[in-house]
C-alpha cells in the first residue's frame, strides 16, 4: 500500500454501521459534501438554519437525489445519532448547534476531510493568512503547464474552483489535487494529510471568530497534524511565525525567501537554507539534492516579467514554483506557466486606466496585513478605500503603510468610525516624515465612496479598493463588492 492509498484507507463505504451522514450547512461545500455522500451510497441528512432562496433551491436538489433536508432548524437528536457529522466552514465553533453537539461528546469533520477519503492521488494543501488563492491557483497552473494531471479546489471560492467534495465527484484521474485550506477547514481534521503542505505567511485575522491570534494560529497548525517523515513543507523563510509553527514537525522543510543572500565560502551559490529566491532580479529555484550538496540554480524569469503586482505576489510565485517543482513540474513548464498567469479577480486586479488614474480591485483584502501588502506593492500615490464589516482587528498597524503610500483614504461601512479613529492614532505615532493623508468618511454607501475616491484622485494616482474588512455589511461577499467596483468603472459612475 502506498502513502496515498494509506491515507484513503477506511473510507466511508467500507464500514458496517449504516447510520446517516449528517451535513450541517447548505452552502457550496455542504451541498457538495451531501452529493458526494449520496453518490457513495450513504443515507444523508442535511440541515441549515437559513431558509433563503439559495438554500431552498439546494434543498430541493438534494431532496430529489434522496437526501433528507431540514431548513430553518437543526434536528440535534438526529445529528447526534449520525455516525459522521460534516460541518461547513462558515459555521463558527460557538454556533448553538456545534456547542450542543460538543456537550454530547459528538465531534465533526470539515468538508475537505470528508472529501479526501474518496481520493487516491497525491495532495498539495495551501494555507496561510494571505496569498492562499493565488498560490494555489498558480501551483495548479504550473503543474498543468508541465503536463501534470491536476485539479484545483478547496477554499478558493469566487467561482474559480469547486469545493474538495466536488473534485471527488468528478470523473477522471488526477495525479495531484491542490487544495486551498482555510483555518476553519483545518480546525476539524482527522485523517487529512498533505504530501506537500504550503504556508504562505501568518498574520492576525478573523478576530471576530477566534478569541486571540494564538487560537487562529493553532487551527492553521492542524496542517501538520498527520505529518510523516515523507511529508514536504514549503514555508515562507521570511516569516518567523511560519517557521516556528513547523518547528519539530516530521518531514522535510523547503523555504522560499525574498532574496538570495550573498554566499559565504563553502555554502554553494544560493540562499543558505532557501530553495526559491530572487537573485539579481531573477526568480530562481535551487533544490538541495539528497546527497552531494546543492543542485544547480534554475533561473525562471525576471521578476519584472511577472504579471502579478507587488512583492507579496513575488513570494506567492516563488512558493508556487517550488511546490510545483516538488510535485513533478519541469523547469520549462514552470517558466511558461509563470509567464502566462494573469492576476486573479479581486486580488490586486487592474481594472482600467482612466484620465491617468489606474483603478485596482483588491476586494479580497479582508484584513489589515493584506491591505498593507497591497499598498506596499504600488509604485505611485494611492487613494485607498477602506471599510466594511468590523471583525475586531486593530487598524493601527495599517497607519504606517497608509501614511507612506496614500494621499487620501475613503472610509465607508460599519467599520468606518473605528478605522478613522485608529488610523488617526497611528498617524500620531508615525509622525515623522510625510504629512498624513486626508481621511474622508462617506456614509451614503459604497457607490458614493467610489465616487468620492474618483473625485480626489489625480493623474498618476491609483484608486485602490483594498478594504481591510469583510464585505458582509453591504454585500454578499468580497466578490460582489469587487464586481460592483468594476461595474461602476464601466458605466461612467466614476
């Protein structure tokens, strides 16, 4: 039995107890898990407190396939009697249904944990605070450019890729799955084990769901839970938290770093301890051979030829290139893939240049670290839009990045007042140097905020939507927010 087969052993269909599989939550991942369980011959119970049109449509579809579905409530007795419970990632751990199950000693698994029990191939899992989607999609793209049979899925969302259970439903033999994994998905793992695990970076996030950053990091660390000596870990060598998280974990760690260090005598030619780096402006790989010292360097492409904006995307490209190389991609395929990969929607995506002003959609930036990285990526002054739902993260750390790059800040949504207060406090802390940008609070909605940004922008500026907050106060998700931003540029509203 090989490693992949061992990971999939004991799958659901081989057990004698025929009690139901219960699925909590009828979002995209919950619906996919239900369809997968039904396909495998399971009796399936699905419940969701929502009764909206989308939930009702999915409920009808699953009922037609043979599932039992309840909307508006959860039948706790029925769920507790199930032999397996799958919880959707959108359900927080303090939700009454999960707290009630926990009080009864009933545990649950995440949807990707369920899906991999029906997959016999090799697995790449990508997590981190920011850059997960770009790194995951680019890794799959580089493998595909090298002729490797690969499928992308997991937490990608935005219509870019399906949930893991949807991959398991699809026909065809994939040599590799690339799954983006959120902390919510990693929190409920049992057998999940990546052949190659990737940590892009770590920063505070989701303070509306976790009591502190340590708890958030603890869920991220579940990536390493089932590590073996055969595991390989692609880690951000510039991120002390990522390195510390992997300390002492079985397997082999390979690092990507921002630049090659000047080699010292006897240390070979690359960054000591790094397998992917930038040397003299060139994205470069150098895999250490198992014996005999460092392998030759593999120059990939000038960083200026990368279509992705910003230093953080250089790091994402290095992580993806190294991961793809470990999974069997060849150097020419990686070069071709890097050259042909376009920015993903809502992730530092240039929308248009109008009257000398570049409009950039970074709606996926839902935390402070992401927005700071976006500002750092710009090479001209910015008018930045910040706001959305307040999830408890401090905005003071954003003040230095804003002061360094932005001429004006447009504040909108639920979090506007607190952002204004904490940025002002931060500007006072970083009082040396340039004048602080003007802060403009717009209380008439998102469209008015975009219009205000356009009125303040000058030729040579960037208008940057990088909100540092989730969108749920005004939109269904960051995709809807980014699409509205793009639509406004197309209809003359700006």
